[in-house]
């Protein structure tokens, strides 16, 4: 089957069709492991890519899955009885710059909201489902995990493995959870504004 190249501002990738055994394995992945499932699907369908899949943003990952589906459907893809895939993409691609703000909650430091990549999304998923962030999982568990993954200082994250990313997020989660309530709400507000500012391809929220 022919698949057009998947091209974004940062990515040029070629696809191949899933083998039936791969499709069956994907169907066996529990629904609470969505990001792992997306990663597994991408590793199966992407033959070549100019950017490692782990570095694709969540939006780029979903766009690739949708591009695969529309190719299979040979046109627009009905995602529900009332909506098609073409109803959802934004015009904006990967942001030219990330959102910066001064955090009074962190002593006036300048912090930056980065796009959420697949490796970090999987790390959040692992920590949330394991009950590391909260014993009782709520939407806020995911939001705090994403804040820990996306809000960074001026120094880049130094990580070399998935376990490094999980350990880093865990430390940051503990720091966020230790904030006074007023400081947390201030940081959350900056995060929400920043996340909207760097949204691309799809307008995603939790």
C-alpha cells in the first residue's frame, strides 16, 4: 500500500503498513497505556525518519498516526459520527520559540514551558499508572506530571535513558507537590498559558 511521506517542520518520515501480527499486539495493549501504545505503533509503521521517534512531540505523534489512518481510508477519516479528522488540525506547526515566564513560586527564576515529547509522555504515564505521583489517580496527577516534564530552567535536561527521565520527573513532581497552594496555582496558571502558546498541529489538553 502507498503512504505519502509524513512531513512537518521538523520531521520527514516514511511509513509502511502494519503486519497483522503487529496490529494484533497493538490491540492487546491496555487502554491505560495509551502513550506506550502510540510509541509501539509508530515504531512499527515508521520506516525512516529524520528525527528519532522519542523526540517527536505528542502532537507530532498523533499527527503521524492520523496521517497513517487517512492514507488507509484513502481520504478524510471519520473519527466519530459527527466529526472528521480534517476538523481538528491547527495551522501552527512546531513553535518558533518556547514560552518563558518569571516564577515567583520559584524565587523569581525564569522558567520555560517546553513541548511534551513522546519519551516524557511515556515516563509520566508510567509514574501515574504506578501510583508514584498520587496513590489515587486523578486528572491532576497527569497535569502535575506534565508540569514536571515541561517546565524547565535554563539548563537543558541531562538524561540518557527512560529511567533517567522518570527519575527526573519524580524529583520535580515532589518539588511541585511541596509548594504552598497559592504558589502552585500561580505555577499552574503559567503552565496553562504556556502550554496553549506552544500548542501546534492539534490544540491538545488533558
